[in-house]
């Protein structure tokens, strides 16, 4: 397989990918425990949606500062600190045992996800410093497979852990995973390019914004990448498990199986779709993502049949994430990697926040969950049309980069 050959030839990327798998898996492993805890504490759909939104909100609020920090500091040391903070915040969630402490749970979730998003931005800024061209595209595809697998399989396996061992044990397992990731990263040698910027913090923020304003195509690509935020299904999956499936199967298992099904499609799709991917075919990928989510909405009434829809909904997500990220990375000047990628993650996460909150608000207003799913599907169809409009600009930029 091309991915395995690539990793064998790139030992640093192999170690980073291993760390990424453990760290990202750990980041999402806690989620089922958190959502199961929320249901046990009998909170509203809006609180569940708010918890889901807090997984994305930190990247929105910290983006202007994160990018500058990455462009100024040693990324490896930064990543070690972030993993440590995440482990500590996860550990303290163990002590949440009443609805009176919901505020503390939300705070800890926010701290965890601040570290997760910061770590993610740091790593995505580091990759183009190590590799470029086709290698960068392959690395992004591997990264997206690992991220997608970790995001969904982490919750799937956590569902089993919560069901058989309980919430606190699942959280302790998660803390152990972070400790392993920290150990591996500490012993990984990463050679970064020297950063000699003497610019003031605020000046660098302003300069980054001016760079974006002077490069409208980058802004378009940021919006295209942000469409992946429409797949922020955490609250939707939790509500489906609670409202529709709890009479058929335990809530934690329902969440776990739905995410496990998505994990399978998220992992295998890039293997088959990557060789067909180019500027023109990407339009159809976005369009088919919308259609697959519409199909999931149709099949949601029956839990077991709905797994087919969940599988289809994940087929195109990973490839959308990786290809749009590669288009963006190739269009950024090296000096601005951290800042632009931070703003990109900010918009992506903002879409995730809006999607998560909208799901909760619409559910509280009595809108059927399948109609909410249809709305998400149509958003991808609109995104495909948007991409079609800017396609000529993307192709023109691609020609310029090859010269």
C-alpha cells in the first residue's frame, strides 16, 4: 500500500503519525464517557449541544494568538505542554458526579479541547516544514485517516469501555493514553527551521490578517475546508441514541456502534478515492457527501438500518478534509504557516460550533432529527456549488505554483 511505503521512507512522519494516533484517539476516547455522564445527569438537549460545541469553540477564540505563538516558538516543546494539559484536564473530569458541577465539566471540556485544537494546528504547521509536494498530500491523507479514525473509533471503543467498565475507568484509560503519547513525543527528534522573528505579537497578528486580505483565494480555500465542520455529528448521534434507539440498545453502545460504522468508512474511502481525486472531481466528492447524509436521514428510524446511512455519511469526509487542507497549505507562504492555518482551523471549528448548537436548538424546538440531518446534507450540496464557482481560480493558482 502507498501509505505504508511512504511511512517507511519517512521515519519522522511515521513517529508523528504514531503520536497523532494515540493522542487524537485519547482526545475523543473521553467523549462517550462525557455524553453518557450528561444523560445520566438528565441535562437538556441544549446542554448536550453546548458540550459538543465546546469541542470546537476554543479554536475559534484562540486562533489569532495560536498562530503567532506557533510562528515564534519551538513546536515540539509546545506540543508536549499541550498533551500534558489535556491529560490533567481529563483526569479531573473523573470527579464530576452531580448536575451542580456541570459548569466545571464544561470548563474542563473547554480546556481539553483548547489543547487539542492548539496541538492540531501546531502539527499541521509543522508538516509543510518537513515535506512538500506529493509527499505533503500523502501525509495529509494519512493524517486525515488517523484523525477521522481517532474521532469516531475513539468514541466507538469508549462506548464499549463505558458500558463494561464504567465512566471513571474509561477516563483513567484516556489519561494513560496521553502519558504514552507524551513519552513517545519526548523521545522523538524533530529538526525545525530556525525562527528569528523579532516582530511584536500584535504586529504579527495584523500582518497575518493583511496577508489574508491580499490573498482572497486562501480565504476561499479556508471556507471550502470549513465544510467538514458540518459533520460535527456528536450531538446528533447522542440525541439519536437517546430519543430513538435507547429502547433497542444501551445509549453508550448506540453511540459507539454509530461512530464505529463511520470510522470504517472514514478509513477505507481515501484508499480507493485518492487516485481519482483532482481539482474537477473534488466537486463531485462534495456533492456526494451531501447526498450520503440525506440518505442517512432517510434511514434513521431503524437503528440497524441507520448504520448503513452512517457508513455512507463518512465515505467522503476524510478525502474532503485532506484534499482541501493540501490545497490550502500549498497556497501559503512559509512565513505565514502558523497564522493562516490557525485562522483556517478557527473557521472550521466555528462551523462545527454553529452546527452543534443548531442541532441542539432545533431539537429543543421539536424539529425531527431526520430533518436536521437533511439540512446538513443540503449544506454540502451548496458547498459543492460554491467550489464550482471558484474552481477556475484554484486551477490558475495551481499552474502558478508549478512554474
